């Protein structure tokens, strides 16, 4: 492999690992090939050469020699290095299930994970069912009977029963024969000896029921059956209609109740928007209603016939004073809403900066990972919240100020020097026993400067995602290092 340490025609290349932004610089000879260049990078950074993707001036490097590219000899050349891991599916892997596996169980963000050992219970192979046989007492072996373990062979066609669909069966001659019983009835009559007749009953036959009468009876019963059926149908239809009407009435009542609840909720929201406005639309409503009230009162005063010109002028003057007080009230509410919205926006931004990265895993789960940038943002957010905490003791406040001071002293610029100066001033005033009300303006200025420190990408790299204007277009003399 060619050496690139002290070559006269060497070039300096600065590899920027994307997207993390870490850099690594080294000199190389122009006669090196791309394969040898990747081998040296693999030796320095412990990154597999097969996973490297190099890009120079926005184009992927594919040429074999470094001399084919337009590298500068006098200044470092920036090359983007992307790590791409490619799974090799050419050789299938034989997986053997272990006896015990380790499972890491996540309980939450603040609770450390727990490693649990899970034993694997393998399924037993399916054995042949025992359908008959015996077991040897000496060898303890099982012997199965062949007759009970073997399926019966299919019967041959010759043993099948003969078909019954033949001509003799279908053309058989049938005859009808009637028989008369020997005795149709029995009678009892005296035969020359005494018979006891007490309790005997003489049975007489009923009147003869002809076929015409039977047809009439069948017609009456059919009419009764149809009448009962039509009545059942009518009752079922009426019941369904009553149920439908009841369901429609219940639905109408539920809809009316829902509309009433929605109207009450809208009324409450409108009242809340007028009593505690927060958005620009809420204040527009207040201004519009105030203007409508002023116009209505002005028209009412001017149209009053029982008032002379002097009384009308005095009434208009009182109306002007009321309007002025209402405008002052609305402006005070606007200032309060702006302060609350600003605090809410700052808290939301700081929480988004310190939130862990969420990565979609191959198994469908979402992994939460904290990077050095998010950890830094979380520490700065906790310090900012500590500066904004009220009702702290002197020792607690001094401890928070000391942490903020050592955090900002890592950088030397006008902004950090102002923060350190304000911290020293507040600590001196606290040691002198000054009251809390006299420190309000100083603490507000200190919190605003530290918030500006958090929102600067040079001090908090995670804040670069929330910059609305590119850094190149912003003049920031306060964050530039001061020469020694």
C-alpha cells in the first residue's frame, strides 16, 4: 500500500461524516487509488470500506485514482463520507434456536431497562397414537398389533353389492288386496243366566258426518287460520311502526340534546375568549364588539329627543371615557396574553430540542435515542427553568446562578460576558440582602440573555433545526469569539 504521510505532491482531505458532522483530516498522495484511500480511512476510523460512500463537490467518487479529481493543493479539500450498511443475503444463515434467550424489557423513560432470561420450551414431536398391542416386561418395548395399526384395504369391485337400478325392479307388477276382519264389533246379550247390568252404559252412534259438512268445516277453519294470521301480521307491523317512531323520537331528542350541548359549549368558549383572550382572533372580536357598542351608543345618544345639545355632548364625553377604559383593559389583556404565549412557545421549543430521537426499527417498534446534542439541549433547558423558578431560597438561587455561570464560561464572547456580569451582580445583591422585588428586572434580563444563549447554534447545536433564517444571513456580533 502506498504511503501518504510526507509526499511532496500530497493533498490534504477533510472527511466530514454525514449527517453527524464529525470531521477527520489527513494528507494523501495523488497517486493513490480510491480503494487504497478507503483502506487508510478504515484503518483510522474503524469503518468498513464496503460501507463507505464518498462524495466530492456533490458527486459520488467513482474514479480509480485521486489524480482524476480537481483537488486543491494549497488548502484542505472537503469530502463527504456517508456510512451505508448493506446486508448480505447471498449466503443463507442456519439459525439454531438457543435454550435460553435474554429479553430487555423497557419500563419507561426514567426507569432503567431490565434483562430477563426466558427459557425456550421446544415442541415435542408428534408420535403415533397407540391403538392396540402390548408391552414387554423384560425389555419395556411396545409392540403394536398390525391389524389395529394398519388401514383396511379397499374392497374389490366384485364384493360390492349388486346394483338395484335394473329393469326387473322398475317394472315389477303390483297387486292390491283388501282383507275383512273376522269380528268388526262385539255385543253382549243374555244367554239364559243372570247378568249384572248395574253400571252399564249404552253407547249410541253419533249423527253421520258427510263429506259436504267436512268441506264446510275445513273452509271455516281455513278462514279462522287466515284471520289469525292476518291479525298477527297486523300486530307485528304495528309494533315495528311504534318501535320506529320511538327510535325516531329518541334520535331527535338525542340530536336536540347534542345541539344544545354544542351551543352551550360554544357559548362557554365565546365567553372564555372574551374574558381570557389569547389569540389575535380573540382580540379582533373584542375590538369589533367595542366598535359596534360605541356606534350603537353614539346613535342612541344622538337620537334621544329628551336631551338637549349640552347633555348630549356630556353623554358623548362619558361614552368616550368608557371607551378609553375598555381599550386600556383590552391592551392590558393583550400584554398578558403575549407574555403567556411567549412563555408557552419557549417551553414548547425547549422540550422539542431536548426530546430524544425516534427511530423506526425493523420489527415495527420505535426506539428513543438521546444524542449528545439532545443531552446538551436538555441540560440547558433545566438551567433555564431553574432561572425562571420563583420563591427560591438564597442558597438555592446562588447554586443555580453558579451552574449557569460555569456553563456559559465555556465560550468567550460578548453575550457570555454579559451573562456572567449579570450573574455576579445578582449574587452581590443577594449577599447584600436586597428584596425580591428589586431583582425582578435583573432576573428577567438574565433569563432573556440565557435564552438567547440557548437559541444560538454555536452553543446549542440542536437549536439549528429551529432557525427560521439561515445563519449566513444573520449578523451576530455578540456570539463571535473575542480575541485575547
